[in-house]
């Protein structure tokens, strides 16, 4: 009987000492790992190009680059696009600049953009840009916001630790995943 109590004590001590080590996924002490923006961009590139038709014409979101933002816990996005409309049937290219936060879905273990907000739009050909209507400019931003909010930008590897992510932040150009119970 005495050895059962000793064995139980030993296993409990082993369990709690294992949980208190910061490199174990079930750590009681919160710890962090980082994902570089290069890793995110590599994963993000797989979902482009995206074609959307609208009442004003057609938009092709060709590629997107995610980079650190000057805003706290935000990322900046530069999205290359092509726009074809009634006014410009041959099309015009440019870039949308957007700002977004990040959200993590623990069930799918995927990271998505949240609160995508347009910051600006730039057209590569200024002589054609004057023919892009106000409605087309506005719709372009709305299409980009909708499409990018639903796209996964990163899939975490299948592991037990992915279930214990409690927060995602952006710091010094890296995505920081905070683990804990």
C-alpha cells in the first residue's frame, strides 16, 4: 500500500514538473513562438490569383504581400490587382494597401486576417487612372476586404500545442503565438 502512494506521488510530481517546463505544449508557464512574415507570405501565395466579377467589371487579385505595420498588433498588406471595366476594357493594374489584425481558429488550426481595412489604392498608369470611376474604386476596396477576410493565411502544423494558443500578436515583424492554459 505504501508503494502505491509513493508511486502516485512520483507520477504527480513528474506530471507537474513536466507541465511547468516552458518548452512543453501543456506548460503552465506561458511561452511564445514566432512565425516570420516570409513564412506567412509563402503560405499566403498559394491562394492567389483570385478573380471576381462585379457590376462595374472584373477584378483580379494577383498576389499579396504581408509585412509589419506601424500600428500595434496589425499587419500591412500590399495586394497587386488588375481591374477591367467598361471605362477601361484593356484593364489597369495597381496595388491596394490594407491594414488588418489576425485571428486564430483553434478548430481548424488556421490563422486568418480580421478587420481588414483599406488604407489606399495606387494605379500603375496615372493616365488611365482618371477613367476609373468612384464606384469602381470603392467596389475594388470592398471586394479585397471581403475576399481577404475569408482566406487562411497560415496553417499551423497538427500538434497538441496548437490547441493551447491563447493569443496572437505582431511584434518586430513577426507573428507571435502565445501558448498557455
